[in-house]
C-alpha cells in the first residue's frame, strides 16, 4: 500500500523521462545529483547522459557552478518562444487582443484602487512610514504587486504573440492563409 495513498508522479515514466521532466521544469540551476535524486533515478550516469542530450538539443543549458560542478538550468529563451507559439496556435488574433484588454483592465483597476500610476508607485506605498498601513494592508499590497508583475509579463507575452501572429501562422502547414485575419499596413 502506498505511503500517501496517491500514485507517484513517476509511476508510468522511465528513468530518462523522469530526468527530462525534472530538468525541463527547473526554476534554478541544479546539479546532476540533485536532478537524479528528484527524478528518483538510481544511476548517476543515466541522469548525466539524459541531461547532456537535453543540452545538445537546446532544451536546457549547462555551465560551471560556483562549486566547480556542472549545473543545469532552463533554456528560458526556448520556453518563452514555445509559449508564444502555443498562444499563436491555440488562439485567434481576436482572443489575444481580448486577453490584452482584460489584463490592462485589471491593471487599471489596481491603479485606481491604490491611487498609483505604476507598480513601483504601489511598492513605494508599502515602505512609506507615513502611510500607517497595518499588516493585512501590506500583505494585500504585496499580493497585488506579485499579481501585477505576473499580469505585466503575460501582457508582454501576448503582445509578442500578436506581433508575430501572421508570420508564425504562415509557417504552419495547417493555416490556409491570411483570409481569416486582417492586418492594416499602417498598424
């Protein structure tokens, strides 16, 4: 009987698949040993070989860490471009435009609610000793700051998808051409 009563995330994955899953979802540089341990792989060499293959295919980066050992880190550029591609492939131009508008509406609401014009102004209100904010108000502003940052990042991502939309779609064999979108040359 399993200890937690839940099936392990790695139950149906091979050792190499587990290493890939861990390595491609890293949020910070990690060693072979750390990845091997997290992937529940007994062979250090199997983990190392799989990581080297991921580096070769551009999925992750390898570099020498401060301790002299090789560390592996995500390829953030590839992740970003993959996210842009998924937005383009999974959404219409109109859906992407609407998402930008929805994000901006949320940001505008925060600006009005807190009487600020930017994220940095909202952050400054937290450190303002004259503001006399209680702990709960500070925590709420911190929550909004984190969300605002995430929204701004998402807005930038969606905006890039819109900028590349026609070019990317024209490279896709399933796309039937510009008839389902219209773009003015003056945009």
